[in-house]
C-alpha cells in the first residue's frame, strides 16, 4: 500500500528526514517510536503533504501512485489520513459542518451523492457515541477550546467518518486519560480490517497493549535505526533510547 | 497657496451647509410638521449649522471620504410611497419606515403582545419628556450627520415595552429607502421599561443610485431592562447608509447588539453608549463582509459613568476586492466608574491587496480601579487552518470559504441571544457565493 524509499525531507531548510525506507502492506499495523525531535511528526506531515515540508529526495508510492504528484486534498481522497499530534483549531466553523464537508468531499470523489445535514447527523451521532463524545462536540467549533484529550478524540472521530485506507496516528495517546485511551483504541481497532493499514506513532508501550502492532520501528535523528516486532517496544520501555546500539 | 486652499475648502463646506439648509427649508414647506416635531427639526438644523459639514479632516470622519456626499444633489424623498417595493412577504408583521415615513398600510401586529406599545413619532412627541430628551440629545450632538438626520425627520416610531414584562417575539423594523438620489431620515426610539426584556431587529432594505439614509436610533434602558438588538445594515450599490445609535443604560441593564453588514454601498455605524447606572452591561458584536467597493465604518464611544459596569466589543471584518473598513472605538472610563471592565477586540481578514482596514482603538481612563483590554489583528487566512482542511479532502476554495464564514460567524455566536441570527448567516453565505463568482 505504502512504499517509502530513501526519503529525505527538510523543514525551513533544515534536513530532518535523512533517508527513510519503509513498506506498509494492507492489513498491517506499524508502530513508530523514537525520541523527541527525531522526526516522527515530520515524516507524517511529509506523507500528508503539509506545505511546510520540502522533499529533498527519495520516493513514496501510495497504492502504486507517486504520492508527490498528489495535492494534500487528493492524498486524503485517495485514502490517506493523518491524525495530527497538534490538531488545528478553527473558531466559528462547527465541528458538524466541518465533518460533513469532509465526508461529502469523499462521497463526491467516489461519484456518490452528497448527504444533507439531517442524514449526516445520523452517521455522526453513531460515531460520536462509540467514541463516548457528548452532544456538544457537534455544535462547537472545530477543536476550539477542546482539551488535549478531546482534540485527540476528535481526530479519531474524523478517521471513523472517513474510513481511510491508511491512517497515521501521531501520538493519539498523549493527553488521553486511562478510560479515554481504551475508548479511542477500541474505536481504532473496530475500524481496522485486512484492507486498510495503520501507522501508530507513540512514546508508550501502553498504547501498543491496546493497538497491537505487527512491526515496530525506532526513528532516531531522521533515520530508522531499528525495526522489529512488539518485543522491540517492550525492550524500549524497559531500557529507553540510550542504548539503541544494543537494540540493533 | 496653502491658505488659499484652506479658504477654498472652507468656503466649499459653507456652501454645502447653505445648500443643505435650503433643502431643509424645502422639506419643511412640503411636510408642514406638527409643532413638537418642528421644534426638534429646528434645533437640529441649527446644531448642524454650528457643527458644519464634516470634511475628511474631521476626526470623526477620518476614514470616510465625505466629498461625494458633499457633491451629490439630493432631492427629498416623497411621502410614503404605497408602491414602494419592500422585500419580504411578511411585511405586515412588522414596522416599516419607508423613506423615513411610518407605513400607514402595515400596522404593527405582534400576536397578543399588549405590553409592547408602538406609537407614531408625532403623536409620541406630545409626551414632553420624550421631546425634551430628543432635544437635549440633539443640542449635545457632536456628530454633524446625526444632527442633520434629526433635522430631516418628518416621521418615526416609538416602541415601548412596559416594566416587568417580556415581549413574546422580536419587534422587526424595516428601514426602507427608495432608489436615489433621495435623502431619508428615519427615527426610531426604543424604550425598555424597568426589568423588561425586549428584542429589536432592524433591517435596512432598498437603497441604491446615490440614496442616502441617515438614521437616528435611540435606546433607553431602565433599571434591570434587557434589550437585544440585531442590525442588518447596507443598502444597494452606490448607496450611503449612516446610522447613529444613542444608547442610555440605567442600573443593572443589559444591552447586547449584533450588527452585520449584509448589503452593499458605504455604511457608517456610530454608537454612543452611556452606562449611567451601576452594574450595567453593554455588548456589541459586529460582522462585515465587504465586496467590490463596499465600505463599512464604525465609530463607537462607550462611556462608563457608573460603578461596576462592563462593556464588550468584538469586530470581525472580511475585506475583499477594494473594500474598506474602519473601526474607531473608544472606551471612556469616568471618574466615579470604579470596578469597570471593558474589552475591545478587532479582527480583520484582508483577502486582497486593494482592500484596506484601519483600526483605532482608544481607551481613556480616569479611574485606577478598572480592567480594560484591547487588541487588534489584521491578517490573511491562517495557512495552517487551510492545510488542516485540505488534509481532510476538502478542496482549497471550499476550505477558504468555510474559514471566512467561520471567521464571520464568531461574532454571531452570542450566548442566550433571542433575535434570529440564522437569516444573517444566510445573507452572509449568499454574499460569499457572490464573492466567489
Ligand atoms: N516548523 C519547523 N521549523 C523548524 N524546525 C522544525 C519545525 N518543525 C519541526 N522542526 C524540527 O524538526 C525536528 C523533528 O521534529 P518532529 O516534530 O518531527 O519530532 P518528533 O519526533 O515528532 O518529536 P516529538 O516526539 O516531540 O513529537 C525537531 O528538531 C524540530 O524542532
Ligand atoms: Mg511529534
């Protein structure tokens, strides 16, 4: 589904991603771990097409298509989804209207008819319930004044509505309380099947107890320095990143 | 040379005043006003003559080019035109002032609202308290156009809600102007009795071809009264619309206003609020979407004259094409106004190179014991917000449209506001479509 080959990218002229190769197939869950500032969010932004990132080299194909030929919105319509580490606030735009726009963009891209607000509310209500999100999150402005955990839930709500082929979850566990973590992880697991794929970026083993990865990668200074199974995550939890050499 | 130019300017202003006084005399002849109204008109024209025609150098009109008004050859509007094309199929449900004249055809109906009294101005002026209040107001007027408006009043409406009652539905008042070049001067007085609650919706319709609507609206809030006010301003293309609001708030009263620029042309919205009773609260939210050569100018003075009063102002302006907006707002905290709180926030979105936004927030404080904040921003759309929306598959144009709408809507989300805001949102959306086309 996703093939990254020797990817190099910069932000503000500074090289952050320094040669990453990674293949993600349908049905797989990959976890990316790594110290603060190692480039995890930058990698996910490069994939989503964030305008702040500059591609220096390498290639990425998504379902056989050169990802860099697609505008950010085309990537989303092609089934790529990024749950942001720091979701953006949009005062004045209701969450419901925003979600409906996104949902309709997907429908019309598939040649289907768009849904009206009333029909959409039904879809929305169901998804919100499974994520334990109260009514007020429909009318409130997108992420505006949401708590850290609420913003994360709202990202997963978008994922639930758009049902993307590949979801990259950037520290979806940060800011979530213990119960919310379980609810969010359950929600993600329910959406998982053998046709889609997940990349889960996290600092903590705890999330991986809920969302079980097939592969774990360690990113350090813009490179993948170790790859393995969930065992790797457990060893990291015990020993930290200090002796990555030992891991390899 | 320089003195020559000034002489020339001054003489041209004097000419304009003379021309206006002629027009005024012609108006008097035609309308032959009732004695009580005549007294008011006379006081107003003499106040206007004292103040002179406000040229651009006048500090109250810094941002408005009044030369065009000076050059225009206005004629007087006819008496109420029964064929006037007033939009809306529910006109019989509300008060219509067409070319400044109260419609005889559409008597006010508000269900069984016996607590709301609607009186034509000439009749209401028989009450000398009201007449003297209006006289005092015009004698102290510092805004020449507001004085001019009062001089040309030939009719108007007084809405009053009795103490300790609540209106069952908003009172809708349409200020309609026929196509220009006519000059019209509607007057509206709203009196909210002690502890009453009333909603007033004023909508401007018509206008265009150099019409000039110059309205005065007075709000008097007795102790504990709550008044919610929704204004939809802007006539047709090439129209001028000036509205002067006079707000007087007594003890524990609440005035909350939402003003929207929804039409086109050049508008000036001036608000003078006096918080004269302790614990009064004033709030103003304003939202403007300017297209083409539209102009919206705001001139706000909020005077905290009693203890523990609060005022809040929020302006959300979007400027496209060669639109212009200006916000000149002052909060003055008087000597005895301890424990005052005030907020003045102005946010402008400038979407084109040719647009222009001027902001002048002022604060004069004669009391230490106050909390006042003000902030102003002028900028473009937030790229991060655009990127976030695009990352959800929404195309750039739709993203931007939604963001602009959201920006404007911030001023339309008012807790517990009982005037209908949905029509305003729809109008803004319709204008947004126009902007895209
Ligand atoms: N807009 C930016 N301008 C300058 N430097 C940036 C920018 N964004 C990221 N960086 C830098 O790029 C590096 C990688 O940042 P990134 O956010 O990808 O790290 P991360 O692995 O996600 O870290 P964390 O675990 O703390 O989220 C950091 O050194 C960061 O300071
Ligand atoms: Mg990160």
